[in-house]
C-alpha cells in the first residue's frame, strides 16, 4: 500500500537537508529558494526502503509566510516527520505546524532532532526532555525521537530502518472507488503539454480515463501518468502522481482544484463543518467572520456562520457553516484548517460533515441534526443526510460523498434501509432516494390535497396530473410524483382515469340549482341534434353568464354527454355519433367529400357544416386533402 510522509517544523531546522540526505533529492527546486536558502513551495521526493517499500515524501516550507503552502502539502500525508533543530529546540512554526497536523487528523509520526553534530550530549539530553514535554499533550506523545545529522550522516540508517518497519506495520485506509487528486502544481512539459501533480488521496487513475477538473467542471482525459519518476499505466491511492492532461492549458487550471471522474463530485458554495477553536488562538472566532480557509491543496477566503452561538471561544467545538464566493468540492470527513485574516495564523480546524450544505435557520432543529452527523454510523449518516435533503432527496453518488461510504457497502446499506422502508428508491435510472419519513408525509399530503380538492370542487370528477404538478407537486421531481401515484394506485387509495386522479369514493355532486341547469343544458343539446342552440341563447333566459355556467358545461363534457366545438358551439355526443354513421355510409360509396356534398348530405347551413367538418378533421375521423375530405381508417370523438 502506498504511503505518504510529510515534513513539519520551523524554518531552517533542516527539513530539506534531511530529505536530501535520505533520498539524494534536493526539494528546493526554485531559483528563489536557492538564493534565499529557504523552502517556499512544496518539494517532493521518494525513498526506496527496499522490499518493495517506496515512500512518497512531501517537504513543506517552514517560514511563517508560507504556512499556506505547508497546509496544502500536509493535507495529503499519512504520517508526519516533525523536524526540530537540536541547537534551537521548539520554535513558533514547530507549534503551528503541529497544530495544523492535529487539525488535519494526522495521528502518527516520528520526531527528528537535526543538527545533533552541533551540540554536546548534555544539551541534546535537555532538548529531548523539552521536546518530550512539548509533545506530551499531542498525538506524538509516544512517538520515538531520533537524533540525526544531515551533514555527517549520524542517525540516518537508524531512521531509515524505523521508517521501513513503520511501512511494514502501517496500512492506511483509503477509498478505492472515488478518484480524487487535489492539484498542488501545474506546469507545461515540452512535448507533452499540461501536467498537474498532487497526492492521489483516494481511488485510482489510469491512462485514457475521462476526468473532470472540479469545481470548474473542465472535461479532459488522462494522456499519461508518472509516479516516483517513472511512467505508469495506473496510479493507486496514496501515490504522488503527475497527470498529463489532454486538451487543456495551464491557464485553465488553478492550484487547489481536484482531478476526479465525471459525475462523482458536487461543487457547493455552502459546507456544514465541525470545528474546534485552538486553545492557542489569540481570540475567539466570531459569527460571520471572514477567514482564510484551507481544504486539500486549496486556500480560499470564506465566512464562518455559527448556527447556535455568536462566537466560538478558545478550546470549544461547534457545528457551523462555511460559505464561499466560489463553489468547492469535498467529501464527508475531509479535514479543514482555518487561519485568521489578520494577524495571519492558524486559529481553528475540523472536518466536513456535509459537503453539499444548504442555508440552515439558526437555532433550529436542523442544528441538532447536523450535530448528529459527527462520528455517526454509516446507516445513521445515510438517514440523517436524506432527512436534511428534504423532498429533493439524494442520488447514489451524492450519498457516496456525503457519507464517505464506498459503493458496495453503500448499496447494501441502502437495500437494507429500503427493505425497512426507512428510505425509498424513487428513480432507478439515477438511483435517487428520499427519506422514508418525507415520503410518507408526501403520500399523506397528496391524499389530503385530493380530499380538499373534492370538497372545493364537488362538480369536478377529479384533478388532472398537470394541475397537481403546478399546485401540490410544484418543485417535486417528476419520477417521485409518479412513484407516489403508482403506489397509491396499487393500494387502491386513488383512482387514475386517463389524466384524471380522484379518490375512490368520490362522486360528482351538485346543488339542486346546478342539477337543474345540467338537465336544461343536456335537454337543449340533445333536442338540438346537429343544429344546437347558441350558448348565449340558452343562458340569457336563465339570467346567467357563461363563467357561472362553465362548471356545468365542463361536467357534461367530462361525462361524455356533450362535445365542445368552440367557445359558443356545443353538440350532444349522441348527435356526433349519428353523424359519423351517416358519413361512414357516404364513404362506403364515395372516396371524397366536399363541403357542398356535406351540406346536401346533412341539410346543414354553413354555420354548422364548416365547424363540424373541421371538428371531424381535428378528431381524425376525416382527413382533409385540398378542399375535400377522406375517411380515415380509425376515428375517435
């Protein structure tokens, strides 16, 4: 399993010299670094420890001005080599680097006292005692301390042996199904084009893979790969990797962006995080404070929004929201570091609990739900994230990054939760899920909507699907709505008749005056046959406007008693059916029918003949060819 070691420590304590002594690689590659004698950018090397043990090394800057570069490098390491000069002991960046490593969740490491050739044994013993006391409250409390000299080589073999033994016993946990490479370097290589480098923190990349640069969503392809100085076909998780990208320019990419597979990461401008304010912070962290925010190899400005307080006191922990001006991509459990705007120093850090956050009302119940995400079991993570997602639900890949559960275990958990009806799969194609409680609320809400609709509109047989979509189901995914309708139909809790949905027991009911109007209208059109009265002629004697009678007209249409030709012309359905029989008889002996033929056949004036001919065309009973009509093989009213 590939392992990545990072250095940490104060400026000029010999980190880069130690790496050169161990590996032969000078990590100070920039002219400015050579000139000033300090590390400014991240440096990279590899150490062959024999027995197929290849250790990737990230050398970080120690100067306080370049701590942001140190964080970018430390974000991808498995264990730390804390370097302290024997002639100086613990210094300011020793403390800050150790705090950063703690905030990034690093739990293992070694301590190296460099420049031991420059001090006597008595001084060295005092420094070791001081360092042990300094490390006592940290994750390096039990870490071995090695004394070395990069100049004379003293202690180097012992350190190499210790590193080899560590690699034999250490197996870092990394996901293999989610490729993520935070970019820390971008350059052009002659004959190859654009190359990016980074630590592949999870998953794997292979030559020919389609990839996306997040969050810019730039689509590209892996042209070639290098790791530990050699070309490879596939780079595994935990390996320092150089990726040659196809069809993109250096200016198209920024440090801190992430190379991943298409459709696997989801940029967001809001993250829910758990943070701790360092006891060493010079002051409390206030609500809506602007900060320097570090995640992976990315540094950006952000604002901290506390949900249950106005400030975070030194040493305290809280759940809060981080809001960005530009989208960011992360995964549940990713570690983050916060540095104050001024003075520039590390003040807090923690981990992501929701990388696809939405604005939460302060001091609401959602704050407690967010807190329950901290250290939750995979099953509880799934349920709480779906509960927080509301009726929008989440698809499989979104759940993957919001729980950091690998694909196969996630599939099993979702199947189990689905069997318990704690979650519902409402879209098999996109593998989208909704929280069980939300689904049941939607189901009961839909029934209540139909009950209210029937009370309000007793003369209507039901409500159309389009009406439901624009009213009760507004904003609801189409497949989720379809899932609810399908479930209720199977359970005989609703009735779907073509496009109309109603409750099983619903029957059209009318007031006595409406029933009387219905009878009047039906009688008028039934007696009128193919020469029905005008709507106005029926309603004026009754002192009614059309808008008052419209529901009864609609009812007669829904019942199939009358047919609407236009706003003022209706026919009894029985008259239309008789007309069809007449026309079928005519077409039995004739190929075509013209308007004069139709008028002669039916003895109708143009007032009725032309609208009826157009209606028969519209209903596909006849087909117009020039000025003539022909009978279609099928026809419906």
